[in-house]
C-alpha cells in the first residue's frame, strides 16, 4: 500500500467530519460515488439526552439473557463460558486500535497472531492450511464449497455439480451448497441417527463433488463409519467436507484430517469461546488438506523469506469472501483460549462436555423420550415427553423453563423427530448447575401431567410471555423508527 494513501487514511482530528475524519478523503483514489448515492442533507438521527440513552441500554441489557447470566443449554450452539481474559486481550492490547489499511510492516505483531492461529487450527484439525477470513460457520461452509468447486474446475471435472447432505444436517449445509451453485442430494440416516452408508454408496457417482458431514452428528452420535465413508467418497473421486460446528467433543483428542476429511470449517464462536447469539460477531475459519491450499480465498497472510509477514492475493484463489482478513477480535480470543488451555487443557474439553451431557441425559430419560439411546457425545436430543397423553409440546416445555431462569434448549431441530428438544450443557457447567436444571426439567414433566394448563400458559415471569411469533417474523420491530410507529 502506498504511503501517500495511507497518510490520508490516518484519523486526523484537526479536520471536520465524523470522528474527525474528513470523509471525502476516505475514498479509494479515482473512485467517486455517483450522485444518487451521496447524501444531500444531514441524516435525521434521533436527538436524545445522555440519561435516556444510558437507561435505554442498561434496561435493554437487563432484559438480555446470556451465558454470563445463566445456564444456556442451546443444543448445537456450544454456549460455553467465555473467559474474561480473552476480552482483556482484545481490549487492552495494542491490537484494539489498528486500522485494516495499515501497512503490513506496522502490524507485524497482529499478523503474527493471525498466522499463529492459522497454524494452531491446522494442528487441531489435522489440516495442511487454514484461512481465517469467513465470518461464520455458514460462511465457512460456503467458502469450503467454493474451494471444492474451484478444485474441480481446475481439474476439468465440470460434471461434478452435486453435493450430498445427510438428512440430519444443519440447515446451513444445503443452503451453503446451493449458494455455491451445487445441486443438493439428501442422504438418509439409520435409526441410530448415523449416516446410512448403503444409501450413500448408491448415490455416489461422477456427478458428486462432495459429501458434507457433521461429527458427532446433530443427534450427538459419533459417526463410527467415517473411514469407510471416506474410502467410498474418495473412490468416487469426490471430496469429504467436515462441518466443524461439533468439533468441541473431539478437541485435542481426534482430528478430522486424520479421519479422511479434505475440507472443514470451525466455528470459533462456538468451540473457541467468543460470546455469540443474536447474530455475531463470529468466525468460521476453513481448513484444507495438502493440495487444496492454493484455492483458499484472498487475501492471505504469507511469510516472506526474511521472516516478516505480508498480506497478499494469489491468482489461484477462488476469490474473496470478506472485507479485510475477517473478524479480527474473534481471532485474538480464540488464540488466547487455545494458549491458556494448552494441548492438555484442550484435550479435557471434549470428555468433560461429554460427561455433562450424559449426566443430564441419564437423569431425565425416564420422563423424556430418548429416541436414540446413549451414550451420547456433547449433546443429545429428546423427542418431547414420554407421557404423550398430556398434550404438552416441546415449545411448552421450552417456555416453561424460562421461569426457572434457564435459557431454553434448541427446539424442533434436528428435523429427524417431531418434538426435538436438543440439549448441550458444555464443559464449563458445574454439577450444581446441572442438578438445578435437571430438577427444573423433572418438575416441568411432572407438572405437565398434574396441571397441563399451567405448563401450557408459562412463562409467567418474563417481560413477554406469548408474543405473536408470526407477526414478529413478518413485521419485526428492529429500529428506533419501527418502535415509534408501534407506540
Ligand atoms: C451452528 C452450526 C452451523 C452454522 O454456524 P453459524 O456460525 O451459525 O453460521 C452449521 N452446522 C452446525 C451443525 C451448527 O451447529
């Protein structure tokens, strides 16, 4: 980057404009916004006094529920505690005030953090190389599939236009494959929730680019047939994609790369402790086995001969999927978490998460229907109450649980069962918390039989009880203006 442009981008507080930045100079040189895009009058921002603003945000935050307020067993989402030291790293260090346009020479430390995390994830995943660019798990899936597409185009195998997805998969899998231009073919599951290998084998041919798999799968079962599945997929000339959202129970114990996966993503906001929910910020780094590195998206952080780091774009990359290098603060937290735990600490995460999940599952399975008998890995799925005569649904149970001060589990996913109630306690919860949750779930189940109306009309203690969910989806109140028009 040339130093003349850089000097224009440094915040100059002596000049007028927002944050002291003279906005017109913020443009790329030679690029002018067209007249219909430029503002002609100042934005009509609401004018409010400071106490009103402070009360608004304080009261909003008191209505919020997070891992810091209570137990959050949201299956599939890995709502583990996020150590505060991670936040201190991001906030207090020199990393907080960087500008993405700074020349590489002035941000060597920040690039080193980036490169260290790429290497750590490569080691953890058993992959040759990682990119940190994608902003979320779904974005990582899309990125990985674009790498796969680019790989087959490079080999002149344009006939590979289909992606196989198990029926137990997270909805983002088929959505990402469709976004990447593939046709989706569903693969069935066996009664134990694992992939039906015979069905898979029948669907593999020269039109298939990849099979996407989650392991442990969304029912919390470890897919034991991965070596056989990898062999079948590779014999058909296709690639094996690992949805790493469920990496937590395997962390430091088993590696997707060793199982035969070719491309994978990791949800840093799940497995590597960044607060999430409500839409972010997250990161979905993508790893690839040797031979696929050059197709990873631009830009890349590369090591030069003199040991220094540079940000570069390469012609083989399938393209670009993010601004700058991705969600940098999430990387700092992930690296802080990895270095704090170390290899031994990381290897304890999965067994503890698995122990907690099995403890809760066994304490409730006499009252809740367990369609796939355990032992499970980090999470498990109930199919509603065992006593079907009460008429109490999974939605009723989830809402009733709010009065006990717990976040609800994931409901109606996976789609394999009608009344799915998916519970993931994570490794950071104490036996006391788990016991309190178990007691609440048991009380709800017993009350469903003795006083079903009570359960059906819960919750009673929350700011909203039974909002019109259709209206909330169709006419969401998202802005200050929407709120005013509703008052
Ligand atoms: C969370 C999740 C995803 C999607 O990740 P996002 O970061 O929410 O986009 C994909 N697959 C599985 C199994 C998940 O649990």
